[in-house]
C-alpha cells in the first residue's frame, strides 16, 4: 500500500514508541512479583512513550497542535491540524503483563480525522488508515464483518471499574445486549477494540467515558473499513459525549437501539 508522507511519520513514531514499550513490558513482567509492584514504572513507561511520539511528530510538523493523554495540550500555530495521541492504551493490561495494549495516533484536520495509526507492539500488528484510502493491518486491506443480525455477532465493550462510570446503567445495557448476541468480550484497550471491529474480528463495540485519544484513530479505521461509528444517543458527537458505538451499517444501528432500551420493569 502507498502511504502519504504524514502517515509514514505517524507509523514511524508509533513503531519507535512501541519498541520502548516492549522493553518496558518485559520489565513490568519481572516487577509484577515485587512487593512494591510496577505501577510507578508503568506511569514512567507511559510518559516516555508519549515523549517519543511527540518528538517524532513535532519534528516533522512543528506547527501542528498536539493533544496527548500524558501532557498539556499544545495548540500550535497551524490552526487547522492537531495530533491526537494515546501513547499507551490499555495501561491496566500493561500493568498486569497482559499483551493487549497499543500506541494510538490520529491526525485531525479542521475537526475531521484524516489519518490514524494503531500499533500493538506485543503482537506486531499495525493498523493504518487515511481518509479515502481504505484501512489496513500490516499492509493488508481490512473490512468490517458482514453479519447483519445481532444473534450471529460477537461484540466488545468497556466495563466501568472502581470509581469510574455508572455501574447500574452499564449492567442494564449489558443485560439487554447479552440477550441478543452470540458473545460479549471485554479486552481492556478501546483503540484495539475499534481496530478489531475494522478488521472484522468484532462485529460491534460500545463504551462510554472515553477521551478523544482513546477513539480518534479507531473512528477513521472503522469508517475506512466500511463501518459506521456514532455516539450512544445515535448522533456523531463521540468526542463531546465521550461515548462510542461501532459496527457495520446493520450492527451499528441494531446495537445502538439495544443499548438504549429502557430499564426493564421488575
């Protein structure tokens, strides 16, 4: 596949940060058995990875804005362009030695995502997309799954944990979805969940309490893979609502309807 100069910069930044994370991941697995635990080490790995990505991107385009999970937003002088970066999506997985984490980089132009990269260094899977150019995994074209009914589908979700989200509301959503699908999965890294939808591994995905860096690259991947993405209310304000529902045309619509069903009466 042919890549633009900008996408090549994003890919190189993701791979360089991924190599750093891979080295630190090996250390985390060793630290897991210590009394102190690896929490402080992981936070440093996260910050280091973002610095690598930021340095690579800003060296190539110093006037672009930068929004990352681990640092203050940089507005830039360009005005039209902004990098949106999660240097380590799936931090809890990383912390526990689970190889399901990724570097996620998106480029926004005038409010629209025009390029995206998601890289899992543990599996060496690189997902890339440019607006109008299709979606790829390791340079192989990917498409969303073609299933049309929820009963045939495996869908992924995010599960609110201690101190996060509306647990009661989620349990209602999950109850409705469980009654409609062939399986539900919780993998712990939203960027990879979205990449898996783009690749046809998952038929759908929904989650709330997400930040732009969690979903920006995945949104473009799914759209370029022929899928549909929206917010929980059926609109398209994923960043503002901090929510997302994804799938192909049929599953996106059906999943949005199911998760919005009212609480069942006792």
